[in-house]
């Protein structure tokens, strides 16, 4: 049987009746924008992450843009961001009017470090976007010592932790995406911003609603970016399942190691003190595209991520430095491949994947 790269359906199957009941409750209640489900989900998410505030917005990209502005980023400021990440991490900086400045990453953890960020700082730097790539928390707390606000892009890392603190609580503010394929996925778009800073939270709430705190007085040019009431109701059903789902992903990652995958591919490194959420299981191989093609022929879902890193994307050419050298980024972009990962991936399926890798690597 084919083994898909993702499997969102199996874990959701036992919850569908409860989800449908909650959707019906929203329909019957008649409150569809910033209603009781959004308010309750924000409180539950804040409690789960361990922060004072969680504010729902329309999607994870808006979350970054709004959070940066709430942190004080202004037009033409510079914001440091890794080049090896999804496009939205940098796109949202440009949308805020600032300039993305690309930095390299650690070749083993795939995340930024204090040294890679420091190398990209300039006198115009007013923030750092620290991405928890593939579900592994970056050292956002350490970055705060560099003296500028840090925004943790935790879109792929809900359920992860570092030194006992949840992803989403490691920086001055953090952002999440609830895109359906995420570890905590809605049935459409959705996002959130988390922070312990009361002033930042207040600005976020105004910016998500056209720059207004009272719907009458408009203090800023803001956004129409609110978490949908229906999606909040669904997420409230799913959030209590998240830790169990993350445990399933961790068991699958351990099964890959136990099955000998490291004989054929370079496995991802988990930093000391980190408990990753394994949104994606991404290994590397010198001939990654050859391995991907062979696995697909054998019915194994696999793909490369970020083959063209951000500093080489056409849309980012106004911001990238000429002939910029980010060696770890370029090598990871060339050699990575993602293998099947889900909360319900069985040991038997993992062994089939490893057998397929052994045949083609």
C-alpha cells in the first residue's frame, strides 16, 4: 500500500462527530466574527503555551506581519530571517514595510544560531524572526541577548518545547499557523500571535481589526485579519489532542532511527533540551532527488523542501545581497528530503519506508 507523506484523516476520524456538533453550535448561535469560540480558544491556547496572551488572526502569514508591527518594526527597518524556511517568513517582513536580511542556519539543527544571526545584524536591524523549522525549536531565548526584539515563527512547532518551555513562549512574541496540514490544523486558514507583553498584545488586537480598539476610532492603518469563529470552534476540539498527536510523531521519529534509517540518510539532529514536534521528518542525502524519485516509484510519499532558498527567490532579489554566501542553507536546500510523518504512522509503515530507502539510496 502507498504510504503518504501526510495523513491528517486518521487522527481526525474519531473526532468528526464532535467537530460537526461544534460547527452546528456556531451556526445556531449566530456569532461568526470574534465570538465566544474565538475568545475561548484564545484563552485555552494561551494556557497551553504558557503565555498571558494569545490573539487569533486570519493566517500565519498575517500573524508575522502584525506581530512585527506590534513589536515596533517600521518601514525600511531591517529584520533578520533565515533563508532556509518557507517564503512567508520573509514575505511577511516585506508586507510590514521592512527589509528582510537573510542569514544562514546551523547545518545540523537547520535553525538559526546566535552566530548566524549576529553576522547579519546592522545598525538598522530592529527585529529577528527565529523560525522553529520542521517543528524543532530554535534558540530564540538566546537571541534576545543580541539586543533587538525576537519574533518566534512557531508555525511548524506547536507542541514542541525547549528546556521545559513550550514553543511559542521563547521570544518577545510568537506566531502560529493553523493551516490544515499543521500539527494543529484547522479546516481552513487560521493563525495566532502569542506574547507575555501586555502592550504588544494590545497593539496586535487593534491591528487585526483595522487599527481600531473600539470599531469607531482608527489609530493605525491595520488589517482585516481575524480568526474565524468556525475555525476556532474546530481548534477547540483538536487542541486537547495535540500532546497525544505529538507523542505519536515522536514515536515515529524514534522508529525511523531504530529501523536503521541512519545507515542510508543523514538524520535530523535534535538540540540538547529540545523536544521537537516533528511537523516534518526531513533527512539529507547527497543525491536527494535520486532518492526521492526512487521512493515515489515505490509508493512512498516524499518531497524536497525549499530547494530554492529565500535569498535566491526572484521576489526577494531587491533584498538579497549580491553574491550572498549562505553555505549551510545552500547545501540543505540541495540535499534535503522529507519522509512520511504523522501522529498515526505505524512502526510497520516506518520499516517499509526504510526498506524502500535502502533499495534506492
